[in-house]
């Protein structure tokens, strides 16, 4: 009996036992001798200059080793440019490093770092640091800076143009029989993974070791090396367990380098852990936004024009905006399009990636507008989307590498029971509850790295194997699915394979961001494991003592660790037999993968469809999501259990984005109103509805060797729009903001 293919199976997480029994050690759990603890002191004003820092009382406190400020901290060697971490280069979160001078740009900006022998003593001393400021006027909200808005040449670290056009929007609007013109507003969102960001730094001579909570150990290594003027070979980064990220640990913020500097200055290992409050001011955020959409369409529902403008605040240093206009400008066939970003220089740190960065916000506006268009034309919302379906990327005219979107509409609607929907608002009731049904399209780009991704595979004479790549597992299940990939490539049972990652001493992998991880890591692991398998087969057919001697290697297959002839399974031998006979304790092979040039001839996107049933109490203004259904076409699915887990998490985050998550700037004080999980609302179990997910596998021979697109982000895209559309169907009221609150529904 042979083992079934491992890829696609709902394999349990290989690290699950470690996590539930406390065996998983995170970056703030690492025990080192003589460990010291560092605590940041943040600025209490949004704009100004530090006039004085009095550290006398703090330095006299028990257990304090050092207090670092701009007056005594060494200057950084260089500030690397702002480059997304997927590029495999230094990836600072912003082109600003604190504690270099007396200027304050935003509330919470680090102005001092206290190091002591215990965390409690460091916290106590940090409270004793006295900082004086000369405050200057600040801009922290869109309304304050609206008249200073400018159109950047590019956003997103210069990778995305500030303006994108095709056709003639004015001509398209002139041809339209119907127009929709609406503005949408969005509160800022903050990251709140279960594990706050943390770094433990230790020096051994001129060799630096960092235990960092990061999505990419290479990104931390290269960024800290650049900041400190070190060669990357002098910096080793380990990150075996990461308690969630969702974007805040994708780019590299100041704390890893500050921990390293504090360790070098004090001569002992230093741990720097951000507090929950500092997570709101130290690792970026999803920015406050205003988006305006104008749609033009014929009476048959064919789009003739789409204008999509976005206004948002950025920092004083970087032209950053999440790319909200990308998928929204590509998802439908529309010959005339204009997308424009406008920014405001504000007293804030640079915003950053947050799950489904850009697509979650941009598709909310577009899909609400499409719902309004369907209502105005009297066309079913799914039918309207089908009439504007496109087999090609409208920006380039290139075909999609694979789609599956029509199947997502069909299968999602069937599972949801869309046919029962009466299109008339307020037509469905359950007692005093108004019931609404809504849907939206989901889409997320397929990103790929520019540099080669590498992995290594080693087989031991006992028939077990290990595959290695530097990527950490930050909750997505990468260690599990890469074990499955290796098992299939080597022809071994899953239980005889294991994955090692999270260490820059291993083959380099770029940061797993933008749903790219499963595709690029599996490609490298598959290549390495396949190379190893081919190497062993070649050795067997060249070995005079092997039953396979002289066979054509292409006729040899491997199952359960045994190499046999495809047409004569009785002829063959195991890996172990071959290695033992040749006195080899192990053999290994490396593999590298880069996207082929052919990807430039295709549009690449993961597609899906979202459905939601929402109950609204019109007297109390309560909205309760009762059901969510998502149908997604992510290419090949490596593990159905972890894929469903990722998609479920994304859909529930979309619920939070639609109804709960919000932060606002207090314009008088220039600081966030919410700075804890007591003030910043996220969904809890009581908010979670039934979530039903349909996975539609489509073959994609373009994106990577296994045809994997990824599911980390697409589950959130469209979820909030489906909920908002359901609320409109339930109540007849269109609410064009996120989150939708009780006050909006009363």
C-alpha cells in the first residue's frame, strides 16, 4: 500500500503541540545569561523639539545600566531606502531613525531608551525620565491638512505610480447612461497581533545575534546591518516562533537596531519588547483614508468609466499609501480608468502594510458602488459583475494566468442560497430583526520576488529527511505545508520529513509578505527536494549493485522512500539501501527558484467571491453578522486545513474592519484616542458567525512550479463590502464608511 500524495491533505500543524503546551519559545522568551531589559520612552507631543532631557533621577534608580538619548546614542551608519521586504533587501519601516537629534515628528516617537537588570526596574526608571519640549503646530487628520494635499510621483516606496490611467475617463462618463458618484471614509486601523514586537540582542565580539519577531529574518539582518554599518555576515537573526504579524512585522522598525545598540553599549544581552500601547505608535498602521469613486455604465450594466481617487495622510519622510486603487482598477472590464493618490504630510509615523493592504479598502469602495449601480439598474449584483467580467488584465491586455472567478460566483451563491434573496430592501425579517444579504468580489495580486529564493534538502540513511529555508512561521502554517511539499517531491511519508526555518544561517528566503510565502517558499523547497531525489535516482541507476542499474532515470518513481521502475514496481530499492551500501550517512542538494520572464506576459491575481447575511435591529442600531460564505480560487491548495484557517481569519478580520476596528487622532493633542485593546475593538468569539469556505482549485502553470497563488490576504478582500451591502439590503440605507457603527444605524 502506498502513501497518498501529501499536498492538498488537511495535515495538522507540525508545531501545534509546541504552541499549546508552552514549548514554543518566542523572541521575548529567549533566556540568555546576564540579560538586561530595555524600555522605550516615547514623545508626548506630535511636533516640536526636545529642549532638555533630565535622566538624573532615572539613572539613580536601582538596577539601571544606561539611558540612551539623542545626546549619547551613536549615529547610525546609513538609513537604507524604503523598499518593500519582499524585494529581499534592507526594508526599514520608514526612512527615519529616532534618537538621532532633538526633532520630534509624531507622538510616541522614541526619545529615550532605558536599560536595567529587570523589566520592572527599567519600566520604573523610564517613568522617571523628564523630557521638555518646545511644541510646534501639528497636522494629524485629513481635515487639518486637506488644503495641503499633493499628488506624489509614486507611492509604496516608489513601486506604484501616483497616477494610473487608461482610455479617456471623461469620454467614458459622457457615454454613460447612468452614473454613480460617492465618497467613502475610513478610520485608521492598528495592528494587534497576540505577540507584541520584540527583539533580544547579544554580541559575541563583533558578531551580533538577534532573536526578532519578524516576517523575514533576512530583512531584519540586512536592515540592521545597514543601520549599524556591519556586513550582513556579522548579523545572525533567529525567529522560530512568531505570534502573528499581519503586516506590522513585515518591515523592520527601529527596535531591533536599538536593542543591538543598547547591547553593544552596555556589554550585555538586551531584550526590547514593545508594550501594547507602543504597538499603536511604533510599527506603522493602516492610514485614515477618503476615497471617491465615479462609475459610468450603460443601461445594460456595462462599465464605460471608472474614476477612483484616494486621499490619505503620510509621514514627513515618506510618500506612503496603501495601494487601494490596484485591484479595484483591474477586477472588471472597463476601457476608461483613472486612479489618483493624493497625500498629506502629517505628524505620524509612516503607515505600513496591514492585512490585504490596499485591496481591503479599495474594494470596499468599488464593491459598494457596484451594489448601488446594480440597484439603480435593477440588475442582480452577481449578474452585474458577470457582465463586466474580464479574461484579461485591463491595464495590460494580458490574459490572467488563471481565473476561476465565475466558478467562485456560482459556487458561492449556491452555498449561500443567493437565489432566495428578494432584491427589495427591508423585504426579509426575523421577528424585529431586518435581514440583509450582500455579496462582493474578492481579488488580490500574486506577488513574486525579484531575487532567487533558496532552500536545501537533506536525506539521512535512516530514511528521514529535513528541508531548510530561512523563512520564519508567523502563524500561517508554513512549516507544515513545506513538510508536505518536501514529502511529495522526495516520495516520503510526511511523518518522515521535517522543516527547519527562521534562521539567517539557512538558505535565504525573502519575507513572506503579500500572500507570496506559500508560492515562493514551496517553489524553492520543491526544487531542492526534487534535485535531491533526482540525484539519488541518478546514483542508483549508475550503481552496479543497484537493482536499478542501467535504467532510464525518467522511468524511476519514488514512493514511500523506495525507488522503483514505473512499470515494474517490484524492481527497485529504498533510499536507505542505497546510502548504506555506499557508506553515506546522508546526502543533500540545494535548490533555487526565481519567477520566469514569462510572468510578464500574464496578469496574476487570486480571485474570490464573498457573501454575508446580516441582521439589523433598527431600534437599537445593532448589526449582527449571522453567516459568511466565501468561495476562492487560489490555484493549487497545499493544505486544505491551513488554507481554510487563513481564509476564515481573513473573513473575520473583514467583519472587524466593517463593524468594529477604528482609531482616531485627537487633533488637539496629536495622539491616538485608542491605545489598548480596551479601547480598540476587534472581533471576539461572540461576534464570529458561521463561516463557510469553498476552495476552487484552478491550474496555473505560470505563477510557480506548483501553481500556488496564496490565501493570506484574499479572505479579507470584499468581506467588509459584502457586509455593508447586506446592511443596505436589510435597511435600505447606504453607509459609506468603515467601520459602520451603532450611531450610523440608528
